[in-house]
C-alpha cells in the first residue's frame, strides 16, 4: 500500500482507510465521493449565480438613488436638512427596536 488509499490491484485483505474492504466496494465509495463533490460544486455555482442575479437589481437601484440624491444635495442647506432627517429616522428606528 502506498499513501493513504490502497491501490486497485492490492488483495482484499489489505487495510484501506476504513479497515478491510474489497476493491470493488472501495471503488464505489470513491465514485460516490466524487459525485457528491461534483454535486456540491454545481450547487455552489448555481447558488452564487442566483445570488448575483438577485443582488444586481438592488445594487443598480442604490446606484441610481445615489446619483439622483447627489444632484439634489449640492446645496449646503439641503445637505444639512437631509442629514438631520436621516439622523431623526435612525433615532426613531432605534426607539422602535428597543420597545
């Protein structure tokens, strides 16, 4: 036996990772592990794509909001009024959470 895993041509009495196994059952176990890893990788790629697909519209809305609000808040008075309003809304939200 070389390394951690027994070779295919070793006798059935050789000790592999899980003790005494036959070469046929050993090969099936490794095929199942390979298929499971492939399924996990496919699921990970699918879920990553789904996350990007779901997040992009939200990101574009925030970008559009930021570009619009930048044009509106060019005046110092408007910027100050916006900051006070956002601070008041933040304080109100913490009061509602702590209730």
